[in-house]
C-alpha cells in the first residue's frame, strides 16, 4: 500500500483504479524517488587523452550549483542544466561545456567535453565520471627498486620543456607533497599552469588540471640521481617532453620582455567596444588619469586570474583616479561572436571598465594591431600609463594565485606601480 501511495502522489492525476502496466509503474517509482539528487555529491571525472586518463574532481551541490576541484581551487561552473537528457556543465566565458548522460545505476556519467577554439575549431574529448570517488590517481604497486628513490618531491625544481624542434623553454616547478598527494604548478615566462594536483609514489609523479579551458596532464619518473623525466599532454592534441632537477630557477624579468617602440613614449589605441563604438586613449575618460591597459583574451586562464585581481584593484583605486581598459583578442574573428563571449567574461567577473575588441588571438596579429610595441609574446600583457599618457612599465604574463609567493610578490609590485602613478 505504501508503494501505491508513492505512485499516486508522484503521478499526480492518475486515478486509483486505472490499470497501469507494471513496467510503467516501476519507471514512475524510479523517477519520483530519484529526481536531480542522483547527481549530487563528488565525482572523479576524467577526459581521455593519448597519455591516458586526465582526472579531475567535480562536486555537484544541487541542481543549480557545481564546482571543479584542483588543489586549493574550487572553481564554480557558470551554468548547470539537469533535464531528461542528462547533465550539462558549462564554463560560458570559455564557450566550454560538458554534456553527459547518467547510467542506470546512477553512479556513472558518460559524455563529451566541447570547447570552442581558434577560428571556430572545436576541441571534443570523451568525458566520464564515477560517483563517490575522490582519489585522483589511485595507488599502484611499487616497481622493484623504487624503495631507493626519493620519497618526497616538495620544493623548487628547474624545469625544461622540450619542443618538437629541440628548443628548450625554461620553467620553474613549485611542488608540495602531503602523503602521496602533490599540488603545485609550473611558472613560465608567460604565466603559469595554474592549480595542478596529483600524486607521487614509488618514483612516479602524476599531475592534472581541468578548468573549463585548459586540460593538462603531466607524468614524470624520477631516477636514482633525483632527475625527473616525463611527458606533458595538453588536451588531446599537444604532447611535449620535460625534465627537471632540484633547485630554484631565476626566470626572466617580466618587465623587460616587451619594449615600447613609440618614440613619444606613449601607447595609442582606438578599437570598438562591445557595442561597436570606437574608444581611444584620447577619450576624456582617460585623459589626465593613470591607466592600466590589459592586452588579453577571455579564453586565457592566466588572463582570468588577472581579471579577478583587477576587479579588486579597480575598487581600491578608481576613486583616486585609476582607469583600466581591456583589449581583447578572441578566437573567432567574428565581432559579434567575440563580443558575446567577452560579454560573458565581463558578467562573470563583474567588470565595469571598458572592454575593446582588438582582433583574433594571434600574437603576430596582435603585435601588428598594437604597433607601439616591438612584440606581444603573452596574453596577458599589462601596460601602466601615467597621467600625462606616458608608458612607465610593461609586464608580460601573469603569475596567478597557484604560484603562491610569486603571486604575492607580483601583486605588491603592481600596487607599488599604481600608487606611484596616482601620486604623480
């Protein structure tokens, strides 16, 4: 009798004595008792790459709130849709979405991750998730001799990423190990790889990250001399070898990479805002004020890190005269589409300063469009301009919160520069 009441309540207008086939009754019971709560909880998610599974953790709180977990980061999905076709988890400002169906037992998700890329190209990767599992990289049996290898890899590492042509890109590895769990990142000349999380056991290190835009997987083995050697996979298309040895690496001064070529010492810009209205450095809004101009892309995670920080900077210094302007370089080259995506970026961070569309996200084309600089090598590139319109500093890249002390040092440098511009 109890089960009959559940069917009656959930199926609303069904008459008590209407004959309903047993199969339909069973479906009604399942649908009424589960609802969207079948999705709530933690899931060990993974993308298929040529290097193996790229795992990350998803937390679904309810039918409107879900997060990605990478180390210390808890990154909220911008959109979440649960309906009779399954679940969709979106990072709208990256034009990125996970679409998956749930298995009959309610413990498996299967589907695809899709993200818009350059010139309308799309990344598509197979996605799966298992409910109730939070071990990113499950332990494996030790290989013979691994008991003699290093037990803890915490600290600073000198890292070299090796290009297909044999070129070397120097980087700094920053790792912290707690038990078998490893967190950290790689600091490069153009930014960082954001929050990475993984494990180190028996001489093998795994690290991964998924943030809606980037999908990173690192593997390395350590030898008896303490040297790491491994591979790095980005999404499903890029693989690169890398090596590392213990020690601090001094990175190039990010204020010395991009040079001003304008003989007057100024940065001139004139580009349309999202409504198509031309905005120029000669507009009244900027004249006589200190200005921070940011060359960026809404698709770029380091740019997103900087945007979150600049929201606080603008709130802190705007009343004292500071202005900020964003110069967006996007994927499609279609003004309306790029404006739409930048609009979602603005909405996500609560940005209130002007955002202008420069063109497509290609560093050579960006350099052509911004002829007052010798080269643009990174998104973001941040220009500090004084009240008279003269460029005082140019910073390449952005070391975000995943870099710890490097992020703290960069914030201090930025704010010292801004204070000096305001006081001028």
